[in-house]
C-alpha cells in the first residue's frame, strides 16, 4: 500500500470521507490496517513473550478498524474479547512496553525529517461512571443539579488524566506521539488549592 499525502486545508469534508473509504477498501482483511505496516510501526515494543506481541498487533488492528468503539464491539466475538482482556490484565504488559514501538517509530520519522519539528501538548480527561472512585481516581467535582433549598448537588467525576505530546512537521504532517503521561488523583482539592502548588 503506497503512501499518499493530502493537504487538509484544500480538501472539502466530502473528499476526506472518500479518501478514508478508499483507504479502508484498499487495506487488507476488509478494512483492517495493513499487517506489515503495523508490525513495522510496533516492532520496537519488546514483549516478554512473542505471543503477546502478536496479540497486541491483532488487537491494534481490530481497534483501528472500529475507531471509537469499545473492546467488546471492536473484537466482534467472545473469544477475541476474552483474549484482549487477558492481554490487558497480563502482569507482563504495561503502558511503557505497549508504547515503546510507536515512540521508536516516531523518533525514526523525526530523524528523517528535514527542518523544524513542532511538539504540541494537550491534557485529556477520560471519565468513567463508577460508584466508587477508589479503583480509578478523581478528576473533579461537578454540579449534578440543585436541591429544593437551592444548594448545589455535587457529584464526584472519576477517571484518568493523560498528557500527550504530538510531534509534527511545520506543514502539519503528524509524525506520531513523542510522550504520554497518565495519572489520577486520590481527591480533588478544588481550584483554590491549585494556586500554591500542583494538586
């Protein structure tokens, strides 16, 4: 599969949809990303067992084919869902091992690029509906309505924070993620507590 470069600023939305559909149709396995490309992209991820690496590539292909879907919908059948959760719960698998291959590929693309490279930073919140915030962590407290006497009814929002650094050329071509940091809070102290130091 050849590499094509498109200028997003000069292309209308309908044309982008056609480009994505065409790329999905050309990909092997009915729209799944090309296995060779994915293996090259993730080759720097050194798992303790070769089977874990194969499972990781398969899971990435399934998730890429169903962007935005849950693992249950992306994996399509119960055997693949169980295999995905076994992979993610394996004590020999951690985020550093999972991301190592992509970081190495990003580094190679950055070294082969002439000119300046921009690194854009962003912090994202992943929120989860849980009765207990202890297993995940606290993001903030939110107003979930008002009591009859006018007092706000506060709700604790739990989840994970992720700060990512995206490397790209000055023309806007993404090279990949250069860094990711994930963290949670045990309690949210409010914005006043953040004035003196980081929560």
